[in-house]
C-alpha cells in the first residue's frame, strides 16, 4: 500500500500528539531509509533509559522541558530549544513533568 499523502496545510505540530498518564506516546511522521522524524509525548516521570544509536539525532522540545544526558552529563532542554545526540554516544531522557519532543534521525 502506498504511503499516505500528507496535507500541504500548516498545523500546530505539538497539538498532533496527546499526553497519556504514565506513558510515552510516539507518532512517526516520516519513515524513510535515509531517516526518521518522530514526535513523542512523555508523561510525568517517564523517560528512556540510557542507550546508543548508530546515527546522529536532533531533539527539539515542543512543550515543557526535558532532562537529557549525553555521556553521563545532564542537560535541561526547554520548549523551543534543541540538542544534538551524537551517534554512538550513550544518552537518556527523563522528565519531572510532562513534555513533548521531536526526534529527527538522519541515517545518510
């Protein structure tokens, strides 16, 4: 089945995903061999444990603020701010309050 065509109309990205209590919700916006774009909504107290990825990833906080570690160093990233997660370096995400983020991973 062919990929669903996206509308050319502008929309508020952060409003296209909703928080769920005690959960991490994700919505894949682009999934191509060359990379992915995924929107996440983290409920209060949720996170991603430390892991690595083989590609660079750019995180943009869409709502709230996140605590993100890279190589064990923690950074507070606020709404409208971005941070690069370098390839093959351990990183983790945690929250003391709900937040939304856009993750852009380029594979090529």
